[in-house]
């Protein structure tokens, strides 16, 4: 808040809890405490913003809007800046992810061995298109390129675990154990 | 700093950019994203010039808005190589915003009337003037860039949050292509938020605690008319000095 003059007027008027301006983090005190801990671990430095966002995403699987607002206030970094960073890097996500993450390989070998049929089958099974998250937050589903084990094509990774030699008839069953 | 500009010897203060020095010498370098009151940004790249540093054989192409004058450099602002680069950039701009008179005129001025690229019809050329006015001059930080590459655009956070906007209209004022329309939505919202109904010029920092009695119909308002008449520019810009030389 080092800026003088007109800057102060705007901040004074718009910042303290006027309509539409940042409500505290949705997770209540514990959510705020988690963010504070992340901020402390980076010395509350605005220059560490990417590392801070990475830590937040590691914790929440995505960047919740309310917590971005909190970071914006705590570090005095404009929300527009955080939003620019969060949308610039593909590694950051602004929408929640499901409890289980399905990554289906659609690389060359898997493609040849019917990955697209498997993709259709998964989409039918969990009723969302690739790139989305189910409403019950059970699955997030995305296609990726190569997992490096083309000999077992077609393959997918569920929660970091490889599921190999898929076919479109049985892939639904393979997903049943993930609740 | 002593240097050569288009064959003539010139001097400039340290920290001056090549663009500023050239403009001071009356040499026209086209630049879309440069603005006297704002920090240089280097987005449009139209201000490219050739620079030969002392003892170097081949000239380099640099963006003059970001390049500080150095001792002994030779600057050429209008060579065939530079003209070719500018024409190419103008073709790209023309493909992006074929409907914007500003872009068409600028391109035509440099002999570009057609573009080889497929057209996009987006009036925003991503010069960043609005974003920088909002952060550097207004201090509201209501809009910023989002996404990247072909998806890059100017947005408020999360695409919808305009709570930081003070409806000063400086962004729309500086926009060269009129890609920004002032939506009176925000003004109406200021109205709805109730409470003190602070005058927009209070939000901008010109008046202390003036209260709006006209329900934000500024076009009826004496204060608005007075500021507009006196400023000859957007009031927000009139209140600021041209940018200080940041780099010494």
C-alpha cells in the first residue's frame, strides 16, 4: 500500500468488504489457514507467486477463486494478475477436479489399437466428454499423448496407476472400483 | 549519450528510449502500444528499428520503445528491412482487425491494403493500453490479460468480476481501435450498491468525498463536463505526468 494519492482512494473505497468484493475463503478458517501456511513458506513474497499457486493447486487440485482472492489481498497482487498467470500456464486449473483422474492415452500406438473407441466408451460410462469432470466429482477425464508403454496399448492412467490392454467393452468395469 | 540517428549525430539523456529520442528529433516511428504516460510494453513491435552497436558488423532489429539509447549506436528507422518487417506486422494486424478504421488507416499509410492471412474480425489488437492504463494510471487493476497465444484476450478476473472497476472509462478512451465499449452496467451497479453514491471523480481520486446526486447520469453532470472540458483528454490521463525515466 505504498502508493499515494488516487490509488488510496480507490483501494479505500473498493477493498473493505463492499458488494462483490472478495469474501473470505470458502473453506472457512481452515481454508484460510492453509493458504496462510503456504504464503508463510514462501516468505509472503509476491515474486514467489507461481510457486505459491503450485502449492495451492497441489493442496486443492485446482485454484479456488476465493483463495486466489485471499492471496491477492494478502500479497497485494491484483487479482487480474493472478488470473492472467493462472490462465497463462496450462498447469493451473481454475475448475475443480474429480476424486479420480483418468488420463487416456491417444498417442499413435494406442490410437491404432482402438483408443478412440475406448474414449467413447469411457465418455458413455461416466457421461462426460473428455476434458471434463463429472457432476458428482467422482471422475475427471482427459486424453493425453503417450505414457511410454506402447507395448501394452491401449492404456490409461487412473490416479497414477496404469491400466493396460484396454478395450471398449470392458473399460467400464475397470472404472467400477473407483468410487 | 551520443549516437547516430538516420545518419545524423544526436545526443540524448541516459535512460531515454530510442523511440523517445527519435520522436524528439521529429522522426516518425509508427507505434501502437506506446503511450507517453505509460511504461513501454513492446507488444505491437511496429516501432522496430535497426541498431548497429559500435564495432559490430551487422545491424540488429530491436523494438525502439524498449531499447535505451547507448553511446555510439547507429540507428536506422526506415530501411528496406525495417519496412518489410513493419508491412508484415501490419498485415497481421489487418488480418486480426480488418474492421477497425485505425488499423486500416495505419496499414494504408505504410502501403498495406491487403492481407495474406485469414481474417479474424476481432477489434482488439492486444496492445495492452487499456490494461496498463487501468493498472499504472488508474490503479484499479480491473482488467488484465488472460490465456495465451491465439486465446489471449483482455478480461476482468474470471471473465465476470468487475468489482474493481470504478467506471472511469480510461480504458475505452485509450483504446486505439474502439474495441472497448463502456458498459453502463458497472455504473448501474455502483448505483445499486447503495451507500454513499460516491462521485466517479472521487473514485478516480480528484475530489474528496463528493456524493453523486444525479444517479450516475454523468452526461448531465456539471462536474463531468468541467473535467472533460478542462482536460482535453481523459481526466485520468490529464492528472498524470508523462512517464518518468525508469531506467537511468
